């Protein structure tokens, strides 16, 4: 984002009815979108930018937003997830090699251990494919049911379960150097 407030970034020709609808959408959904965004990105500022970008897309195409609370929310969540997926793809193109090294094996304090664990989890999540990461975050961290995740992303529940299974296995493999746990099911 360019750091401008959302009001100055909106199209100048937004009709009053569309502006009122956008304001209503924001009031109804911004907290939920922020919570999801906060789980998808490492900082609160990044989450705010992600929510802002989501509503900017809605402002640019107000006619494409479906009617009804659940449909509006699903549309906004899909837009937010797609924006973040695009960001992940761009970041993967920029950095081909993972530059982070595993943490040392003897952290000095519980605080340091918690920071190392959090960094390891974020690194592991960053290495998952975008759709799989979104599904893991929505199900495991946001607490959505498999059917809710499927509905929001417009995919089948079987696909969600498959991504959850693969995602958990991938996370275990990625985190293995940090915890020394192996998965011998393959």
C-alpha cells in the first residue's frame, strides 16, 4: 500500500449508494477480516494493509459484491485470501532460497524459546503453498469447520480435508529440525 488513508485512495466517482454500501460492508465485516488477516500475516500493520486492500478492491467493483451477509463475507474473505496468495507468490519469486537458519538448540529463556517457536511456525507456514496455508490458518487458527472453509473458498469439503492432511504433514516435516520429531507414516 502507499500509506494513504482509505478515504483518499477511493475512486473519486464512487456513487453515493455504492459508498454507503461499502461503509455498511466495512462496519459488518472489518473485524472478522482483520482477525483472518492477522492470522495470515506476521504483523498488525500488514493485516491492516490487507484489509484495506480488500475494501479497495470492493470499492473498485461494487457491482461484483453479492448480496446477503454470508455471501458478502465469503466474497470479501476470498478477495482477502487471494490478495495474500498473490503476495506470497511475489515473495517466493523474490527469494528463491530460504535464508533463515534453524535456531540453536539451547534457548536461554522461555521468552526466547517462544520467539524462536513463533518464528519457526511462521517460516513453516510461509513454505506451504498459498491455498494450503489459507486452509490451515482458517481451520486451525480461526476455528472454522471444514464445511465453512469449503464454503468460503468455494471448494469441496473433501478438498479441504485433503489440504489439511497434507498441510499438517508438510508442517511436521518443515518443523522437524526445530523439534526433532519425525513422521514415519510415509
